[in-house]
């Protein structure tokens, strides 16, 4: 099949050299049963790629079963993957097939493979090598014939080095690796892909898209697209539906791009040149700029809220871990939880958070490195930036729980989804 026809058929859009190399490799491996590892950021199209590989394989008449390993709770992942027998655990009212049995004869796509618990990894290795496994609660050996495609947005070798991923499983999965490039690394594809999405949604919603200005095009290309193709598709759909029959200029487009608009903050920024930044500050009194500033403040308030929850919960849990019998008397305070601006400095210094007063507790070991790290960080920084404090707390939580993100998110008082976003934002993966 011609490459262009292949791309059109399976939605692997783009004409850049980077995406062409990916498509060529996909076409090479599709007709075999070789294990494939897809590596790339969230939203680059790993699931689309897996479906394309399956559709071009000899197994295309059978199903492809998609499994998000990171979304399955640790307590039930073995049952989900390999099935269980009736009565094997509370609630197992009948025998049930697992994902591997459902994929027999076809393909199983293991997304976010790096989040698989260590005790399950050894079972995955066995089924990948021999096709053999046991249902939960069964002593009968079962076999399947499946083609495995795995995916990750992390560096699996780094997980191997820190001990959270089995080296033998890594080598078994890493037979053929296909790296899917982020959208920002193939900027020449952004406008053509966007136009295709707009055309599709205009037809779907019976809408008319009037086009967009040169400045809007430049913004589309310069924006970093942290959500990659998935985010680009989302923006195209919003514009078609919410800006129906409107000509899209830069300011109108700006409303649909998430993230702050200045260089030097987080990764989800447009890449602005020096002249663009100077022009921005010259015009900052305009209403459009005030809108940008307001949105940035709203996002900052969200970040501060997350940081406050992390800081309070993490530091209190640090003190609790030391079995402290008596805490210094607390001064009654009546503080609006949303009023961070007037109280952030006080919270950073307040002994009730345990930052300055760790040495005053008799039961705390003076050589305790974790408390020393926390105290040293805030003394050196005085009032650290939100990003520095947030990054530091995440690093401390991950260190304490040996990289277990589920436990770290609980200690920090945020959801796992928020923690994943922060890990990506600060490059901690």
C-alpha cells in the first residue's frame, strides 16, 4: 500500500520527514508478529498507531484489545489481564476471561506499560515468551496466541535503572521501538492537520469555517501543543462549534489555547520571539492583553491552590511519621483559604507547618535527612517560587515512596492525574 494512502486510511496525518519515517517503520513491521514498543508523549497518537499496525497485520480479522495499564487499580490488574475463576476472591461470582484471552488470535495493546506493578511484570514476561498464564484462583495452565504492542510516555530504561521495571521484561518488549514525535517537533504538519480537522468538523456540525488570519496561523505553529494532536483536534472542534462562521484572528484563537503566554513558565507555552515579547509589553494596557493577564492569574491561583494542599499535607505527614507526642501550641487563625496573596509568606514561615520549628521537637532525630532537606530548602529560598516549591515537594514525596506515584499523590493531597501532569511539566519522569 502506498504511504499516502496508508496515512489517509488510518489517520496518521502529516508530511514531515519525522512522520514519514514513522509510517515507513509501521508498514515494515505490520505484516509480522514481532513485539512493538511505541514511545511518545500523551496525545501523539499511540493508540491510532497500534490500530494501524493491527489492521495491516495477518491478525486483522480478530480483535485488538486495548488495555490502559495505568488506569487499572493494582489490586485487580492481575484479574483484568489474566481472568479469574469463580470464588477466587470476594465478589468473583462467576469465572471471567481476562484481556489476554479476549485477544487470543488477535492483538493486545498494553498502553502505559511502565505503570504495571512489579508482581504483574513477571507474569507478563511469561505470557509474552510462551503464551502461558494462570487465571487468578486456578491451577490450570492456559495458553494464548497474541501479538503484543506496548506503549509508554516514559523512558523505560530509566525505570529499569531505578528498579521499578524488570530488565528482562524491558528487553522482551523493546524488540522494535517506534518513537512518535511530538507535534512541536514537526511544525510543518500543524496547519495541514488543523485544516483537515476543521473540514471534518464543519461537515459533521453543518458549520462554515471562515478561515483564520496570518497571525493566528503563526500562533498555531508557535504554540507548544502539550496535548499534541489530541489537543489540536480539540481546538479545531471548539472553533468550528463555538466560533461558527467567524473569521479567526489571533485574539479569538488565544482563548482556546491552554497555558500561560510568556517564555520561561511551563512547557505548554507558545514559543515567543524577543520582538514578540517586547511588542506584548508595549501593548499590555490593551483589553486583549488584560484578558491574557487575567487568565494567567486564574491559572496561577489554581497552581497555588494545588501547592497549598501539597505543602500542608506533605509537611504534616512528615511530622506525623516521627510519632511526635506534643506539638507547639497553635495560634488560632481565621484565614480565607483563597486569600493566598496576604498569607503565603506567613505560611512559609509558620512553625505550625513544621518548616522552621523542626528542631524544637524532642522526638525528631537531628540527623533525619528528609526534615533537613525540607528545612534547608525553605531557608535557602526564603520565599521560593511556586514552581520551585511544588517541584521540590513532588521530588521529596517520590523519594519517600521509592517512586510510587499512587502513594506520592495521596501524601501530597492531589489526584494521580494532577501528579502525572506535574511530573511532565517539571520533567521529573
